[in-house]
C-alpha cells in the first residue's frame, strides 16, 4: 500500500469534531449525545434512520470510528458516505458501504452526476461488528483516498482536467437500511431480522475545518 504522505497533492486537512447532526427520517431510531458526540442508529420493525452533517463541505478529510451491528445482519446496508444531496439523481457521492451478508468486507464506490458503477470490494481482515474501527475518506480536487485503521485501501486519481470526478459540495451521511430488494438479494443478502434490533454505533466523527459551504438545503 502506498504511503499517502508521499503525495504532495494530498496535503494534510485540518479536521474538527462533528458538533451537530440532522436526522432525515425516523428520528426515534437515531440517538445522538452532544456531550459525548456518540451516535447510535437502530434498525428494527420501525426501519432504520439516516443522519447527516448540517452543512456541506467542498473537499477535506472525513472520519468516524464505527462499530457495526452484530448477529445475522443479512440484507442490511450500513455505511458512511459523502453526498451532494441524497435522493438527487445527479448527485456526487463517495462511500464506504458494509454489506450485511458478510461483515468481513466493505465496498467503496464514488459517483459523479449520478453515475457510479465504480465499486471495489475490500477484505477487512476482521468482523466490522467486533469493535470500533476507523474509516476515513480524504477528498481532494484530483484524488480520493479511502483508509481503514490508518491503512490506505484505495486511491483514485482524476484522469485529466475536466474529466468526471466528484466536485459538488457534499454532506457527510450515514444510515442503516434494508437493501435486500436490490439485485434480488445478491448485493446484501436476503433480510432475516432474526437478531433485531440491530444497532450501529459511531464515535469520534470528524469533518473539515475550513471547507464548509453555506447552503440553503
């Protein structure tokens, strides 16, 4: 794996703790403690929940320590990602997605103006529910890096000036949801629900210091 410090175009970003979140749906399934900055999302018969930062950012380093749900999580998707606006068909997006059928892998992907299909699967070397692990996205105008527990697992460079690359200001998002309907269950597995409620825990969530963008959304 390459040492990110060797790349001049990926200079260090200043970061700060995420101090406030918005909950897009099912707020009763998302608990946030401002005192500890810990977040818990529960998936049960109510469904799941999705939280996000209250502002968008244009480039920077985003990180969180996450302990994923345990038990039979087949069918579920839990994640941490950036998106210019969830649900917008022309969104830019950069993500980590955990596939409930196998908690020893994670999928990375990115979208430009709604076009993705850039998925890669990575072996974690651990069960993502066994403890807290750190997941980091470093987003620059010409480079994206994904790191897990300080190790670079993927690096994508913009091919040339003007080529498709995420460049819209983005929120930091996370959610837990039933994705078993996608590709007839082949992506995340068929949903069982035998070990509900499923709880995904987040702590030490950090966002950039200087790249917040004022928006009305």
